[in-house]
C-alpha cells in the first residue's frame, strides 16, 4: 500500500469511528438515499405545545418591542460593535439562555421555539443573530449537552443571563473545514491534576468578550503515540491566555467580536474537561448540529425581510408609467422569494423538531438545512437587490449590508461544498453497505453471508421496483406528492447506478455534489408538503393569491409573509 492509499485508509477509519459508531437509525434523509420516505419523521407537521406557545408569544412580543426601540443594525455595522446595553437587554428577556433548563435560570424552551426567537433577530440584524448563535447555540450548547452537573451549576447561571458570555473555539490555521486537523496541544501534568494547553485559535466569534470558551485541543491516547481531540472549558483569566487580535476587521457581520487568541502553557484543571476525554470532535460535531438549525432560523428571518422590502418597493416604485409589481419578471422574483422563505421556515421547524423529539441521528438533515437556507437567502438578497436596482448599492438602504452579512453564511459552521460532500458520502453509505454484502457473498459464500445478502438484495430490489408513498391529506397536493415519490424513486435508481460504476476520483467528487443536491431539494419539498400538517392545502391556496395581491396592490397588509 502506497503512502496516498495508507492516508486514505486512515481517513476512512477516522470517519467510520466518528460518524458510524453505535446503532445507525434510518432517518429521513438517509431513507431518501435508500428509496424510502420515512413519513413518521416529518408528518404531521410539528407544533409547539399550547402552554409553551403562550409563553413564546409573550417572549416574541417583548423581544420585538425591545429590538424596535434599542437595536440599530446600521449603527452596529458602522461601529463594528454590539452595545453592551443590547446584550444586557437580550439577557433580561431570556434570549441568551432560551433552551437552558429553568433550574439553571434558563427559559427551558424547545429548539423549535428557540428558532422562532432567532428568526425574529435575524429579520433585523445579522451581527446580533450571529452573536446570539455563537453564545447560545454553540457556545454554551456543549455545556448543556456534555457538561457534568457540577460544571453546569458552576457556569450556566451567569451564562444564561448574559452576565457572562460564551464562545466555541475550534478553528485554527490548519483546521477550518478539516475540523479533525486541530493542532492545539493539551499535555497532562505529571500528577494528572491538570492539562497544559499550547496553540492558537482564530476566527472565533466572541473570543475577546467571552468569559468561558469551549476549546478543542489534542490529548495523548494512553498506551500509544496517537492523539485525540478533547474539549476543555477555558477562561480568559487563566495565566497564559492571550488575545492576539480582539476584533478582526471583516467584510460583514462587523458587529461580532471575531478574534484570535493563543494559549501559552495554560493550566486547565482536569475538572474542566467537557465530555469524555478524546471525544472532543464528537462534541464539536454534535454542537454544530444545533448551531446549523438556528443558522437556518436566522436566514429565514432575513429572507422574510427581503420579501417585505421587495413587496413594498414593487408596490410604490413606478417606471414606464407602471408600478414594478405590474411587470411579470418582478412578480416572478417576488414569488420565488416568498416560496423560498416559506420553505426555509418549514424546513427549519421540521429539523428543530428532530432535536426536540430526541431522535438519534439528524446530522444529514441539519447539514441539508444549512446548505439550503444559506444558498436560498443569497438568492433572495440578489433578487430584491435587482428589484431595487441601483439604489440598493448605496448605504442609505440596508441591502448592501445584508449582502455583505449573508456572504459568510455559505462558509461558516461548515462550508457548503464540504457539507454537500458529507451529505452524499454519509447518505450513500447505507445502500453501499448493502451492495457490499452482495459482493462479499459472491466472493466468499457462506450460510451466514447468504442470509445477510438475501436481506440486502431484498432491500435493494424493493426500493428499485416500488415508488414510495408520500402521504398528504390535502387533495390539492396529492399530484405533487406522487411526483415527489417518483423523484425519490429515480434518485435511488441513480444512487444504485453510481455505486455500481467505477468513477475516477474527480468524477466521484462531482457525482457526490450532484447526489447531495437532489435530496436537499426533496427535504425542502417535504417540508412544504408537511407544513402546516393536515392543513397544508390551506397554505397552498393562500400563498399564491397573496403574492399576486401584493404586487397588484389590491389592498390590505402588503408586509405579511407566507411563512
């Protein structure tokens, strides 16, 4: 085996250990790759309990009032800073500890409810929504998921109120998309009481203002010369903690404190290890699943702002003795923004429900959500930019800021190209393993192998000859549901063909990109069908007239969104 093949085998082994340890549930996205429609994951459409809905409505009312009175997104962008008064206000409302248990001072909200809150902030200011996401969705999320009771009691009460702020420190010079390539070292002391950390981190949101940072570093594996990534709770008052750059100047989301820091022989007590030692990458990837869900909510809010701006401008701006809304090309753009905003909200809610229901494996769904919402928001901003024309290019309107802010979305928390490859590789593993069972049995027949091969062959054959059923209650949607079922069947056929062909490495990358985009569209379509559950047909009927009504100025409230 040459050096390249050896490295490839090592990477495959690491991926297997990280992603496929333990039981592998057939989730919704994985089901698509196997030609199945796992309807109980997505139907009926998830709803917030009546009790929490009342509490959420009150929180949103209070939040909207606060944001209208105190949040100036343009000023935050100009000054490249979120005022402490805004952070304190968000803390008082409970935004900074929305999903933390009430016993620690949090609100105890579900992930779906939390997404509604992030959507509201995302409507107004990307810097503030990214700050909240960094503090709550990934900053203290690791503590909520993996912290011991003692760690939670020590840190959470001040973090959930905003008295103290959190950050999540994974990225380094050589560890961006390649998260497993963390180089920061953590050496145990001789008496085992603490670890000594050395290295640098960069592009860390909240780095210079955080009071607690979840830091990923390499620890030695006992009995070998290997190392593994471990998560540590680090505070800036530890000797050797040095801020190298408090606020790195950047193109967009300027209000966030994105910085670089170094750890120079920083002694971190062993009690500050977060989760199992050597399992830090698992901690990181789990936390990012939550962050990508609220990422989708923030993008949804911004898309709804795009829709409102496009409708208002199309109804008032006149050219050639007509309002812009009377031109078919403008109608088309507004209709597309409305459809995208609706799908983004439905997909975010559906993905958030997977977390709330305690389902085992939603890695693919959160990756798909992140790719879909960030790509669609970029298109929404581009469309509304075109509707506004040259005026959008100037700073008296928020569109140029929104475009600068939105560009990072396709890179942060997993570059979209990396996530599309991830979706394809993980999704195709299930049917790939079934084909492997058939191949291994042909090469080395045995009674046990024949039994496994029979089950695998039966599964592949069943998916190949049966179009999956997509159950919807609205008669108006049954035709589209049947078409979605046929698309899933065709997609599975394409997966089977790809797995049985010998593609070159370059061809394989392009094929993976193609195979990831198809199920992303299918998940978005499913979210549209599912939302809002048994009354999906009602939204199907009301959305189109609303778009026509908005651009033709028939009266009423033009600012509402179809979501």
